[in-house]
C-alpha cells in the first residue's frame, strides 16, 4: 500500500485536504485563477454530516458563471449543487482518503475520511521528537509588549491577566517560527510615583522619627522584599488619599513630580549622553523639597518595585527580554512632538501642546502639559522608535486593557502622521477586565486585589484538595503540585475566553478537577501518561511503534483484518489531528483561547475513550498498539498545547 503520510509539522489536516480539493478542481478543468489557494475546509456542526465540509461550491459556481461559463457547459452543470456533485464524485475516487463524499443543501460537499487515512496521519505526529507547528512566521521578528505595571504599585490581577495573555500569544507565535521579543513598558515617572514618594517620606518619618529620611531609607533596605513591597503599597495609598483630601500636600507632590522626572533624566544622560529636552533643574531651586532625599526615595523605591516584579514573573513562569521606561522615552517623545509642532501636526492650546484629534473624528489629546511635562501620549510616541531602534521588528504587538482603547486610537493616528512606517508595523489589541466576587479593586484605598494574593489563594485551595485525596504525597510534592495546578487553574481560566471580554474569575469553577478547567486538563494528561506507564510495566513496549515503517505495517494489518476504528477512537483521532490547524488559527488571530478550548475537547474525548475502550487488550496486539499510539498522540498534543499556553505539567495528581 502506498504511504499516505503527510508531514504534519508542515501541513495541517485541513491543509492536506485542501490540497486534494484543489487538485480535484483543477482535474475538473476549473482555472487556477478562480481557485482560492486557501480552500476553506470546516468541521460540520452536526457530526452526521461527515468529518469535514467544503462549502465553497456556491461561490465557485458564481465565479465560473461570470468569468468562465464554458467550464460549466463542459461539466454539464447548471447550479451550485450539480457542481458540488461533480466535485464529490471526483473526490470519492480517492478511496484511501475518502470513505464517502456526499452533497447537502445548495452545494455543501461533506467528506468522511477513511480509518486508514486517520490512522496513517498518526505517523508524522508520533515521529516528531518535538512537535512544531506550520512555520508560517519563519523569519519574522515580532515584538510583543505586555503587562506594563507601574513601579511603586503592586502587581494586580489585571497585570497578571495581561502577562498570561502576552506570554501565551508569544509562545503561539514562536510555534509558527517567529522570533519573538517579549518586552515590558513601565511607568516609572508621573503623579503616581510622586504620590508614592511623598507617602514613603511620610511613613518613614512615622516609623523612624529618630533618624533622617536618608538614614530611614537605608534601614528599609534591611527588610525583606515582601516587606518593602507592602511598604510601597501603603505609601501609594497614603499619598493618593492626601492628594485627594489635602491641597497643601498635593502641591508638595507636584514638586516631587518634577524632581522624579529630573532623576530619570539624569540617569538617561549618564547612560547615553542624551541631550535633555526639558530643564527640570530649574524647578529644584523653586521647591522646598530636598532633591537628594527625593532622588534616594525614588531610586530605592523604583529598584524595590522592579525586583518585586521580577520575582512575580519568575513565579508565573516567564521572562522579559527587555524593558522600556517612561523616564527614558518621555524625553524622546517631547523631541518628536516639538519637531512636528513646527510642522503643524500638533498645536498649542492654553499653554499645552495637543494633538487635534477632532480633525480625524477622534478626541483632542494633550501630549505636553502646561507644566512642560510629557504626558502618557508623548511618552508612547517616543516609545515606538526606541523599540524599533533596539529590535528591527516586522510587527510590534501592544497588549493593554480595553479601558484605554480611545486613547490608543489617538496615539496611533499621531504615530501614523509622524512615523507612518512604524504605524504600519504596529498592532494594538486590548483585553477586558478581571472581576472577582470580592468586588472592584482600588489601589487608592489600598484594597487592591494583587496577583500574588490570587496565586497564593489558588495554591492554598489546591493544597487542601490534595490533602483530602487518598493519594500519598510528601510535603514537598504537595507544595510543588499545588503551585503548578493552582497556576494552571488561573492561566486556563484567563485563556479559555476570547480576549476582549471581561472575565468573572470563579474559584470553584477554575480549580475544579472536572469541567473546563486547567486542573481537569492536567488530570487528563496524568491519566494518559499513566496508561503508557502501565503498558511499559506490563512489558508491552510497543516496540518501534513510532517508526514510519511500523506505522505502515500497523495500518496494513488493521486494514487486512478489517478492524474498524470505534467511534470514540475516530473522534479522538480527529480531534488530535486538528492540533496544527488550531495552532495556526490562534497565531493568525492572536487568540490563544482556541488552543485552550481545543485542549478541553481533546481531554474530554480522551476520557470518553479511556472509559469506553480497553486500551491494553492482551487478546489483540494490533488494537493495543493502535490505542497506545493514540494515547501517546494525546500526551504529545496536551503537553505541547499546555506549554504553548505557558502552563506547566505534573506527573501525578
């Protein structure tokens, strides 16, 4: 028998079927110019309609009728259904691939695949030492910016959500061959920093009244990172409340704001020789604030924040390649705004410099405020060319919360005018908010729901579940498994929903070992691995079952003995073989939820197969080998899919 093997690291299942349909259309005399190179193949909603459907006969008939009616005359067809029938008859001639091909409705071609074809397609998946998706993005440089926390504040659940999404998208793009650069943009200057520095000074005076502020900062260095971060959180809440309620304190914070900008500017000048765009030093003589104190508070607090962020990223299981800071790109942005102010792109208004968005049916936005400071908009404008200077990217993907969508519309229009090449490379995508039963978070009042709290809570709840199981774990094992499974619950709950919608995170649903949850997927993987381990322990090595030759022998044996795939085996195989299609779709749409939902379908399908089939059947070696091969394919796609989502796995639960 001729091998039907296709390289699934190169072609997805639907791509393979599409190529057969294209060949069929050409065989029927349909001009290549009228055939879409990416012939649409879809899974019918009703399984009784076959494994796949080709719904394009209607549109193809319309093209032929308009541009090449002679082809229709040659084929003797007068409507889309008759054209679909011609396609079906020709496809069905390939008995090794198509068990049956039928026509439904006005022109749908429904295809049912042979057991042999499905089984044969296991080979390339099992032969791959490491799964690699279709390398559709090979050679592309993609910069992905996400998380973007503000130093001096704690990492909250919104940042965690952005981080999980950004890491998953980065991994999806890497699976398609892209060179991905993960970067983070951090707001290390601005009024939130000034409020924090003011609050730090206030709290240090209360905690260490016997020493100077400079000495008090040194005393804080003796504390743990957790204690420092907690102190910064209280400092921000203290400053934010005072700013709202105490006008005199608010004025002090405005002075501190200038001084933190100066500190950031001095660092930039020292490191790069940059020519300052704003003379912040003029404000030092005008304020009663001690610049050396402010600089030390700012520098130390910033360092504590960044160290804390790094510790959180390590716990989440990811790492950024580079970081960008508002204290740096703000200077770049001011220079750009001033250059294009002279060209009429920006205009002066009440002492500030604005972008007249109303000219483009957008909002007017301030880029340099009346105090001469760059706003978020100016900083973002300076960020784009700095990103490109460091990474000559093909695409810059920016992931943010959807609360700043309108802001980004203005920003991208300004970028389009000032740097059209970079605008053409820039993609902004936004996600919704994470809601918990505890209510809306607020860092102003100090009632922020932190990422660390959510991870700790998930860990604790999973640990209690494990303590109640009959399986014995050492303390170290229970701790490690609880951390991995707890994080899987959070990540999967975030990723299974399409980006853009708000998420209501429910602990009971997300941490359940049943249903559409991370723990359920992990449990299914552990179960599949245990089947393979059991086979090995029983001496069933299924020797060389992953070799190409052995797969062909196995398929031949099954065909000759007329062993038909059971429905649950066929369903599972189809689901497994759709993995590369799912990867490609997720990459093209920046949508990791396709992978999450796919993994749930595979896990469900495997558990049905596990419950209904005797995988290790001593009475039939061929069936046992096939079922173990299917089980191994499940392990491979679950492992790869979870890894692509940034979810670690465990060996037992």
